[in-house]
C-alpha cells in the first residue's frame, strides 16, 4: 500500500474558472518541490456510489448514451446526488441509485471499497457496493436517463464483454476488480 504523505505541491492560489450545477473547473496556482511556479487545472465533482447488483451467478448492468464519448455504454448502476451536493451516507445513496436506475432494492448491501476515478484530472471518488437479495420494482429514471435500460448478464458474458471492449467504463472495471479480489460470488 502506498505510504501516506503530505502535499509535495503547494497551492498558492485558487479560482473557479467555470461552474455549472454539476461540476466546477478549478485553476490553482502551485509551487512545485523545486520552487518553480505553475498552474494546475482540474474538475471538482461530488463523490458517487457504484452498485454491483449480483444475482444467479451474474450481474445487472445499465446501458445509456454517454454524451462525452458519443456512444451507448454498459456499466454498473452509479450516480451522485443532484448538483454539487455531497452524500453524507454513501450506503443510502447507493440504495437510492440502485432503486432509481433499475427499480431493484437490495436485501443486503456490502461496501467493497472506495476508489478515485481520473485522479489526475478530477477530484471525484466513489464508494463501491455489492447488492444481493434483490427485489424487482419500477425504476424512477431522471430526465438524463430516459434512454437507460437494464439487463442481466451471466458472469462469463460480462467477462467476455470486458475482454472484447464492450465495457469501457473505468469505474465499472475497477469495481469488478474489487469484487473479484474480495472473492465475491455473483449472488
């Protein structure tokens, strides 16, 4: 495990360059370890929860159009609170995201870990949960999710999709790695 250390790059100033209700682009003046000055720009977004709905030796994934990459993508359900709000209770957020995107509720929700995504570009991190004991129900999709669909995949099919580039979401792939390292079964 990496050793914890203090900042080796000193922040000398900060300003918000651009802001929407969903993100901030921040530009910080910095001083590097050698004393030279510079600028570091990065995106601030609230943390999110990612849920691995596991059942019958397989997983429920969602597919939706992801505008930045201009394609439909399969991934585990995931999301954050509206706007820049920070989730005080990641488990509560995970249960709500699972229900909203898939309609399912989890009898058991187990925390697998906390990860960062795009940590050189983005301050955002996420909590990973595995959900089992699933009960179906109707989803409550947000306006941006109106094209979202949910489908179950067997473990072998999911792994084949990963190998063939059918799943490219870094958070989904990292979460699946945590699941495998934890020795979890697929429900």
